[in-house]
C-alpha cells in the first residue's frame, strides 16, 4: 500500500464517485485531504467520513470552471494543512453541451494544472494527477439502442465529441506540464479509467442493453469500481511513483488493449 503519511492532497470532485473514493483511500494511506466540489454538502460528507475514521480532512465548495477559485483553493489548502503535495484534478461531467463539457473537463483541469504546478514548483515539488478517460486515448462507441437513427448518431457525435475533445486535451496537457515542470520536482500524470460504476454512468447502465454492452467493452468482463481508480491515484500520488511522469495510465480492465 502506498505511504501518503506527511502528504497533503487536494482532490476535486470529491463529493462523489472516483473523487470520493480517492479521498477516502488517500486519507486511509495517511494523507490530509481537502475535499473540493461544486456540491459542498457532498464534499463535507466525504470529509466527515474521513474525520470520523480518525483522519484529517476538510470539505469546501469549488467550481473548477473559475480559475480564481481554483487558485484560491490551492492556497487555502496549503494554509489550512501547512503544505500541499498532491493535486488530483478529477472533477468532471458527462452528457453536457460542448461549452459545459469543455469548461469543466478541459478548462477546469487546465486551471488546476496552471495554478497547481506553479504552487508546487515554488514549494519543493509534488504530484499532480488528472482524471482523463479511455476517451482521452481512443474514440467511444455506443450501445446499439443509442444508434438506431441518424438523429441518435448526431446526438452521440455531439455528446461524445465534446467529451473526447476534453479528455484528449487532458492527455496532452498532462504530457506538456510534465515536461515543463519536470525539473522543478513536479510530476504530472493522468489516469484513463474505463467505465466505472459511479453516478456518472448510471444513465448508460440503466439502458436495457447497457450492462451487457458495457461489460463487453472490457476484456476483464466487468465495469470498474471507483476504489480501483483510487488505488492508482494513491500510487501516482506517492513516492513509490517517484520516476513516473507524463504518463496517461489506463485503468480500464483492458478496454484500450484492442
Ligand atoms: N465513471 C466513469 O465511467 C468514468 C470513466 C472515465 C473517466 N471518468 C472521469 O472521472 C471523473 C470523476 O467522475 P465520476 O465517475 O466519479 O463522476 P461523479 O458524477 O460521481 O462525480 C463527479 C463529481 O464532480 C463534481 N463536479 C462536477 N462539475 C464540477 C465543477 N464545475 N466544479 C467542481 N466539481 C464539479 C460533481 O459534483 C461530482 O461530485 C470525471 O472527470 C469523469 O469524466 C469517469
């Protein structure tokens, strides 16, 4: 298990799914955690669970589409816990319009990288992790129930288009920031999850042909659990990953192996 004792982590999207599981996991590995989310009640609920289990966490409201708020939250985390070592740019949406998806899934990550890398570089280095997706590496396919008419194809093209563009952008930003800040002790990596059982995939999972279709995409024959992404995030956050930077790590049950 990675050791995150003496580390302080800021996690966005920490109210739900992958962010929540990662906050709980990193706290379990010894990190102090700032749980940030648009859903402040959810972020506080995650922090409460950590504190009840003897950890040290705080929940806060953050809209990652606001660059000043992202910068302020980075500074607040360092002030609250005395330092900051790990930033997990994880907040994201599915099913939004082009503008919404680019604002949250791409610009939101960029602001975390832009302000986060500078902060870490000025304070002895650290680890940044971004949540990309298999959609940051390859194109997406839909279940046949979603692809029966041209209108449905167009809807898929629009929805998948913004998500693909944002997540491919996250993969590129990960490599660029790793190169730019490498010599300043800042490691930058991304995780590319396959389909994970979180509220984000609920709609797709509830289609009549959804579960079978989704399972069939992954050679392991199942969807992933948020805890399986959290364990990769904890590893990349830790000193066990000290020579790993610029990587977009698929954690996808084999989705991108074919
Ligand atoms: N679930 C999957 O199958 C899957 C697969 C690949 C990648 N991802 C990515 O993983 C990340 C987490 O997704 P999840 O599955 O845990 O979804 P989720 O819906 O369970 O959690 C997303 C969280 O992000 C928060 N959020 C949304 N917009 C925000 C904003 N503007 N500012 C701050 N917080 C905001 C939400 O309130 C929510 O708590 C996303 O980036 C998503 O694109 C998910």
